[in-house]
C-alpha cells in the first residue's frame, strides 16, 4: 500500500481522469505517458489541471521554443530533486538538441552544470539579502562561475536557467539580476513570463511526485 493513499488498479481510476489520460496519449503519440501522470490520476482535478498546464507551458511552442522549455524543465526538476522528472526532461531535451548523441549528452550535462552554478550563487546572494546587515554586501563574493560562459549553451539559454532556478530557490537579488540580463539579451517580457509559467508547472509536478 502507498504510504499516503491506497493503490488503485486502472479499472478503479475515475472516468474524468481516464479522459485526461486519453488526451495525454494524443499529446505523447507513440511515446509512453510518463509514469508521474498515472500517479496524478488518483486526483482527477489535479491531473486535468496538470495536463492543461503541461501541454500549454511545457510541451507546446509559444514565446519559447520546445528546446527552451525542455531545458527549463530539466533545470527545475533537478533543482526540486525529483529524479523521474529530471530523467524525463533529459530524454526530451536530447531529442531537441541538434548534433551527435555525444553532443546531445554534453548539452544536458552543461545545462545541469549551469543549474548547479546558479544554485551556488542563489545560496550566497540569498544570504546577503536575508542577513539583515549591509556588512556582507561589502565583502567579496569569492565564488568562481566561469561555467556560465564556458558551455555549449547560448547566453539566452543560460539566463533562462538562471531566472527559473533563482525564482524556485527564492533568491530575489539573483532573480532581479538575471531578468535584467535576459532583457538586455533581447528576451521579451512575455518570453520571460512563459519561462516562469513553465517552471511553475514543472515544480508543481515535482511536489506531487515527491510523495511517490
């Protein structure tokens, strides 16, 4: 038995949830529906909301490309520490990266390195913001971050990771700084907002998946 709710067979799933899973089959085509959607189906309203949000903000091109959305999905799910969703977005991102299998794998590794570097800076600058003292603002950062400029990612892709990860980690100074830099690079405000909508959707799925 699941620690939070009893296990259910496919025959016991609510009709509304079955309809949502049927729509998901159309979205994913020949690919299998990710397992986390099946677990969500125990709450029909949630799996329907998640399907709608996921399709619009994570799986359909809008202001951002499909590659950008998969990149955000990878960074956010890894930040949330949910392996199943990180693996899902890693696989999807590989299919959207041009080049050899080696180049695709390198891009995923580079993206995770940028995410980790951003998280490091989030811890530092969030402390400055939360410390309640100007003392630390006058001290050097002292942390190396050549990774931001030393990967196969474009500057815009790096900033999409930095914005969404900084937001998830609750670092106000980092979020402000990376939004400003993204705008300087030419990312439209609507695209930045869509990045956050994508990140928020992925993060919601991660929170539910942590109960599995």
